[in-house]
C-alpha cells in the first residue's frame, strides 16, 4: 500500500513539476558535496584572515 502511494505521488509530481525538477538521491548528494566544499573554502579563508591578524599583532 505504501509503495503504491509513493509511486502515485512520484508520478503526479513528475507530471506537475516536470521530470527535471524532481529531486533525486544523486542531486541531493551533489548538493551536499557542493555545500561541504563551500564551507571548507569559507573556513580556510577565515583561518588565513585570522593568521594574518596574528602575524600583524606579533610584529
């Protein structure tokens, strides 16, 4: 019963939203990878900024 309901909801979603707008596990995984990369880049930038501030203070 649950499987049939899920299938129906999926088919309705595809027809209403369009196949390309239905989220997939692959799309979700890629979004998570991109978010992780962005956070890592921001963390590295903050660490560089803090290190620069420490170097100026130590002079």
